C-alpha cells in the first residue's frame, strides 16, 4: 500500500527533477547560442518538451517552460534572448520539501 507521504515525496522529487532539467536545458541552449548556433537550434532542443502531455505536474512544468522559451525565441532579440536563458540556467531549483 502506498501512503500519502510516498505520493507527496514522489511528487516533490518529480518537481525538483523537472526544475533541474529546466535549468540543464537552459544551459544547453546558452552554450549553443554562445557557440554561434541559431535560435533554430534552441527550438529543436525545446520542441520535444513543448509536446509533452499528461496531467502530471512534472510534465506540465516542462511544457510551460518550453512554451515560454519558444515565445522568447519568437519575440526577443539576440542579447535579450541569451540573457533570458542565462537567467534560467543560473537559477537554482527551489528546494521543495514537505512542511
């Protein structure tokens, strides 16, 4: 039998992992942009994340991030685009824990 604590713990672990994956993805995009790759390369990195589906919060979090990032690719210029991804890449995931 799975307790409520196990469910909460797995959700918190999943969310923390998703936030870390978000930071790692942003780092990958920052490296690509700094190496002269186009915004198209960043889009290719983000596209699979934007297509995630499901009701799990971890999938929803990555999908929201990908869609926000794709919007940045469309709207931002080079310097502000790089700064946006750098800010996410440098952020530390919020430590989530049960109160």
